[in-house]
C-alpha cells in the first residue's frame, strides 16, 4: 500500500487525494440455463480492476493542475498507478471528466482507470516495488535491488534524500 497516502499516475502526483475513490473487482461469470435442472454458473476468471472517482483541484493554479492531468490522460498507454489503499499496479487512464464549470480556485473532476492485465508488465520483469522494513533507507534498497539511488529518488518524488529513514510498510517504486 502507498503509506504516504498520495494518489499518483505516471509521475503526476494528485495535489489533493480524490474525495471519492471506488475500486471495483469483478469476475466473468456465465450462467447457462438447463431445462428442468438448476442453472449452471461458470467462472471464466476475473475482470480488470476498475478504479473510478471524483476529486477537486484547488488553489489559484487549479487550471494549470487540470491541464497537467489532462496531458497525462492524452499520453495514452499504460502507466503506474499508486492509490492510498492498494499496491501499485499498471493501469490505463480511461476517462477524465470536468464535472462542473470551474471557478478561479476550484475544479471538480472525475476519472476512471482500468488495470492493465497484459503480460508485458508481469512476465520476466523485475520486481516493480519494495515494501520498506523498519529503519530502511533508499541506500539499502538501492543495494538490495541493484537500482541506482538516483532512479529511486526520481520514482519516489515524495522522498527528498536517500538517507531518509523510511516508515515500515511504505511502498518504494523501483522502476
């Protein structure tokens, strides 16, 4: 889990977490009706996780914040999504919506992400994240995974120095 509690996608860190985050897990179930017998339900596996919600961008630069978020949306493709309550995973930014007419210091928006379940992120790929232990630093993680500390600092912008002692359970993005 993202213990710092900040939602981010492809490096865009949401200045304020969305006020509503819905996480939807579902399965592919097919029901066959069998005459004069009980229905047969078959499970064809899980569907991609859907994350949707609503939030607000606040402050005198809220229009600029929305512009940056829109640019991330327009990039397309899959990117790493960090949520306050789940392990990081790759997702597609499926929908970005302006909910009401913006004011000078407030923009309400909605969003939808879908988990990227394609094999390219999971087969033969190095570990994507690390869960920090007590008293661990980025230097320790750099040594453990042979990842340059500069890469760890770039991937974890909320950590300012490599010698910062991390909180136990904090998720560190490796790549």
